[in-house]
C-alpha cells in the first residue's frame, strides 16, 4: 500500500514565463520502501522535496502523504514527516544534545519523554560520546548525522533526505548510508534524493530518474538497466589503424556491435570476460597493440546517457 502518492506535481517560478522546475512528476512510495530520486543538480529534486514538505506551494497537481493532501491539509502532513534538508540547519554554538533538545521542543516534545528520545537519537546517529561538543567543532559528516537526528526526534512515518552525503568524507558517507538502511529495516519509509548513481543503486527499492523537472524513467535498478539491455560496453584504443581494427573486431565472435567514436572503438558484448582475449588476439594478428581498454557493465549511468544523450553529471 502506498503511503506517498505524488500526482502530476508541477512548480513554475514566476508564471507564466518563469522556470518550470518540476513538470508533471508522478510516483508512489510503498510503506517501508526506500525510493530515490536520481538526477543531476538542477533536475528538480530539491523543489519536489520542498513541495512534499509543504514549504513550497505547487503550481499544479497534488501529493497525498499518509492520507493527507499537501495542499488541503499541510499541518497533518508535517506531523508525520521528517525532513533532512540539503543545508545543515543547526545552531553551531550549541552542542549536539542542546540542538536536539531545542528541536525536540519545537516538535512539541517535553520533559522526560524528550530527554529519553534525545538519548535514543544520539544512539541512532552514533554520537553519544560527542554529544556535549559544540556543533562548530564537528566534521561535516557529524553535522549531517545530527541533522538526520533532528528529523527523527518525533518518530516520523516518512523521512525525506535531500542529498544528505554531499561534501562529506567516505567514512561519514558509509555511516549515513548504513543508518538509512537500518531505518528502512525498522519499517520507516524513506524518500532519498541524490546525484550519486552508486548511492541510488545501493539503497533503493525503486528509483525515479529525473531531468529538467520531468520523471524520465522509474523502476527497480534491474528494470531500469534493462532499458539499455544486458550488454557490457568495451572502450578500446590502439596504437595504429583504429578504423581497420574496428572492422576486424566486428567479425570477432562474441562482439555484438563495434563502432568508431573519436579515437576509441566502442564494442558491445554479452560476455566481456570471454571476448577480451579475442580482442587482444585480433589486434596482435593485425600488427596493432591495444594501449587502453575499459569495460563498463550496464548501470544507471548508461541508462541516463541512453535516455538523455549526456552523462549524469554534465
């Protein structure tokens, strides 16, 4: 059963001629699912999160969160969501514990219940031993973890995370991703935005690929990869007569397609492990030497390239 239903959501700034940041986006999220919006900067991910958080009024469409419309009943929506914004929203001269106590009171928590919940959240974000240190002394990753902790204080049914790992070190990123998976295992529904393909692939039960405000593909990782087929992509350079090598490789068993792109040969194959030795043998027989070779298995980057004609981070 869907706990989040987004229906033809649109946002245009300064209509009728302003930027159309979100253009008819629709998707649903099942309870207990991690759903990722994957796309480049400027794709409309943060604008979508802002509308679903009831911070930004849609130009058109609607979304229903836990049975409540973001347009007709925004207060009820706010009570069941937790929002982790892209920018850290903490008081730097206060400690982690003081920040959590402050934001907990803003959520309406108080007394022993608030103190107990702060203790629980500090355990969840693994900062019990640093809880009395001021935020200004924290690393970027630690600040991000406190930011997530704030959003968890009131035990939301749905958690939104907007690019929570941008600009942090690999160890902190790993800690945050593991924490998100643990929350999903506890039954929390999570909407996650990212432009990191590997994060979307690892975390998500389903992924929506967005670009220029539109949802251009939606499905599981496996379903999305099938858009470009199951073939591996081999990019190779040789020291001489690339045109001639491409012609030879077209005739090599196991090579499904071979084309010339600039100074590279691009080949498609069902079994790269089997084909690679044959490519080297064919080059040697022609008196050429392979100077560089790279193999890419089908992935979300290839899906985005196939759908848009450009790489995800362009």
